[in-house]
C-alpha cells in the first residue's frame, strides 16, 4: 500500500512541476511560467506577472522609458521563441511629460517555443532565463532562471491553456483579418497626427465606443500620446499628440496599433499624408536650438551625477596653470573636450550597431546595477587617494617605452591625462539630463 502511495505521490509531483514552475517574488510581486501544452518539439507556455498595486512592467514598445521582458532558452539546443504581446495600458506622467505603455495588476505573455535540436535524447528539463524591469517610483532590473519539467509524451493542461488564451485574445491582429475595419491612412497636421480607419459596413447611427486607444511606433520618432477619437458614419479617426519636434513626415513604415472595444488591430503604414501648415524639424530656428542646448549644458553641470566630476576637471585646470605657454593650456583643455566627444561617438556607434541587430538599449540603467555602482565607487576612491598622494599609479613598462619613444615629456603628457579625464567624465555624467538637454537630444 505504501509503495502505491509513493508512486502516486511521484506522479502528482511530476504533474505539478509541469503545470507551474517555481514562483519568483520581489516586493510582493510574483512571476511564474505556466506550461500549457507540449506537442512533439513545440511547447506553449505563459509568463504570468502578478503585480502589486502601483507596480508595472513594460510592453514590447515601451515608449519614453523602460525595457520589455526578454526570455531565453539556456539549454544547449537550437530553438525559436515567439512572444505574443497583449494590448497594454498607456500611462502619461504630465509633470515630467513621459508617455509609456505598460502592464499592471495581472498579465500573461503567451510564449511559443520550438526546439530544433537534432539529438535523439529527449529534453527532460527546459531551463529558461527571464530578464525584465519592474517599476514603481524607480525601475528595478531583475533576472531569474526557471526550470520546467517537460513530459516525454504530448501534454495538454486545460487550466493553463485557458488562462493563456484569455490574454491571447488581447494580442493585436493584422487589420486585413478584421471584418469591421480597414486602414484609411495616416494624416499629419499642425497639432496632431490622425490614424484613420474606414468601416466596412456604413452605420446609420454611430454608437460611442467604450474602450478606445491608439499607438504609433517607429524607432526614429518620439512616443506619441493618444488624446481623442471621432466616430463618424463611415470612418473612425484617432488623434495622437506630441509631434511638435518630430520629423515624422520623412518616415515610412510606421507601425500602428488600435483598440476599438473588442477589435484590437495593427498594420504597417508605408506613407503618411502631410497637410499644409505642418512644420518640419528642418524649419526650426537653428539659433533657438543652440540656445536651448547651451542652457541645457549649463544646467547639466549642477546635476547630482555631474557636479562631483567637476572636481576632476578643476584639478586638471589647476595643473595647467603651471604652464606659461598659452597654446599648451588651450590644447590641454581641448584634450578634455576631445575625450568627451570621442566617448559619445563610440557610445553612439555601439548603440546604432545594437539597434541594427534588433537589440533594445538604454543609457543610465547601469546606475541601477549594484556591481556597476560598487565598481565606480572603488575606482573613484582609488583616484581620490592617488590625488591626495597616498600612492602612485604606475604605468606598465611597455607603456612607458611607447611614451618615451614618442618623446612625450611630463608637460606634454597632460594631454593624455586630460583625454582620459574627458572619457571618465562622460561615463559618470551621461545618465543625468536636464529639461533642455532632452530637447537637444530630440533635435539631434
């Protein structure tokens, strides 16, 4: 009898492991993976986020800030992953003019994995790594590894399948599959941008819609905010604002998302219609742009992650006062600027290459990493002790040989020191922005 009991207990525990993975918890927020179906080499599961009040995670196209969840297979097998993204909620923070697309409370992201492994050995445990940001007052980057036991035979867990299907109904579908609407173009005027949909059936009376929302996405545009809609006899127009500083009239292949009650649709728009009176970025007064950028640069020096760095620059300038030749002082100061510009160009080049590869990147998030902050604290502490004369930082012999080969004396070496100071200043200071700097970056 005991043997039968333990056998039943074993099979029950196996099924429980298959149904739901270990739950990851952070500040009363819970994340788990739900296995719904296994059919040959195809696995259907859901990433379930149970979020406490005030917490949020980000959609595939998050808007002005944030990063969406990302999942990877850690097993040494070839695989493809397809994540379905339910239609999100739009948040607009008026005091800082920030628009984001988020999930709150409860959301399940349907995930479909296809294993392409040629090995005959059956995969018993699927190991998945989940990266995501969870936000309240600030955003916290989190990471967790989940293990899901995979049964040898095909399996269908009805409870989990139904949970996932409820959220899959909220995933936008291509507008060509809609029986009610078809795209009618995107129009840009002075104040806003309009997504227009044509009704397949002309209504005698246009009833009001209960749930209406629209998003427009393109990598080279800022996040637009939905403001209102018009439900006419044969068309529906959805208005978005926030395009005053965008060169959107020169952009093609815009991705539009709309929610009209139970109809959740998306489509690619190749062209936009530019109405008369629309002002492009190229028509902005270049002097005003430079004025805002200069004011932003001035304010930036008083931001908390910039002000401490000024000590490094001031120390360099004090050292330069020992030189009587004005040209040397000017060139040594210019070397700091060159270090800053070089670093920004390098960051821009790396960012551009990552964006081409389809990888979402941001800057400033490293200051939410404990390892990065501890490393920077150690580096700055060592620099401080060095400047106070407690110890000297000596270069390797091969570096000294190169310096001597180029006949760089102590006076000339200040250029190299200032160049490195410019690089360090950029790394420490770039996460801080001021209101005018945001405008300058948008123009750039």
